[in-house]
């Protein structure tokens, strides 16, 4: 019987070690052991099993025991959505508040030239639900497009076009001001495939010159977080996110005095970045 068992990658994600996809890769790489034996993808475990990740014991938690914190980060252009970069480039994780015994899990990704809203959580199940295409979570982007945008371009992208990895479409496109090569639009997609927004515009012979995510589900990027800064979401915001993912609300744990001090130090030592901006030639400006 498997009623008391769960998929290994799900339990590992819930323990805050990474997303389910990352945990699946770790299992396939032989980095996970269950009761002293190397695990394989597809294994199911009980809470009484002994699990080790990179030969370190993992504290298993039931769903209700998992702390659910969520922070909003305003990613500047030029940062990578990876934990470490072999070339030494700046990553989004370098700017986040430090955790003890847990890890921040990114809810989706943005490419190096895209700025804006990124969400991070300690709850692997919440991250998985919010990223899964079946949940149908809206992602809204502000887009500056180079080239003449005609009505037929908009109609084609809303009705759907075939990209190299399958059909794709915007569920909404709204013009947002500007003119000529500085025309801005807001677009909405329901999944987050690699460079999907850029590729949809490119399918119409148009080039995206600036791209910024401004909303993920019910969370809007706002003035609480400037470029390169993060802010912890409120209980109501996190509960709304959980509800949209089909999960029950859960009380956000209070920060301990040590955590408050550490988070405050982290916030103040990580200054906002003026990413991709060239200094003006005139002095004193």
C-alpha cells in the first residue's frame, strides 16, 4: 500500500532543498540516499525513512510543518537566475536574505536581459504548483517593441502561433503608450517557457528591446522593492497565492530576533543596482 507514502522528490522539495525539478535531477545524479541506499527516480518514502542528500541527513517534514515564507524580488537586468555561475556573474540568489536549514526556491525564472518580478519561497509544494502549466497562473510583462506593430500582429499572437517547442499565445495584449521604436505593451501569458514572450514577438518579425515582468498571479511588482531589492510578502498575499495554487492557507512563521537582525543586515548591505545603464557624458548629471 502507498497511502502513507509520497514521492521522494516532493518530500525533498518540501524540506526546502530545491524545486521538484531540481530534486529529480539530484536523484538521477545519485546524490540522494534512502535508508543507506542510493535512491532512484520514482521511489516513494514514508516519514519514518532515513534520507540523506549529499550524505547529509535531511529532516523530513509533513506538509503542515513546512514553513511558508515568500519574498518578492525586483530583478535588474544582468543578473542570472541560478545559484552559482561558473563565469562569476552576479546571480539573484546573492541578494536574498539568508536562511538557516532552508533554501529559497525560485518560482519561475527570468533570463539575464529581463528585469522585474521574481518570487521566492521556502515551500517547495507551493513553488511547484505555481510553476506547473496546469495551474494556469497569469504572468504579465511590460514590453518595449522595436518595429511597426500592426493589428494583424496582435491578432496572430492572441490566436496563437507555432514556435519550435509547440504552440504559444498571449491571452491579452494592451498598448501602453509611447510611439515609434518606443512603443510599450502589456502582455499576459499562462506559462513560462524559455524566452516565450520574446519569441512570440519575433514570430511577427518584431524585436523586444526591453522586457520586465510586472505581475505573477495576484502579486504585482510595486514600489516596496526597487531594482535589486526584496520584500517579504504579507500573510494575506501569501494566502491568496496559496489559494490560487489550490493549497490551504498556513500561518507565516514569525522571524526570530536573530533572523530579524540577519535579514536587516542582508537588506542594507545589498544596495540597489543601476543595471545596464551607461553614465552620461556630462559631468554633474
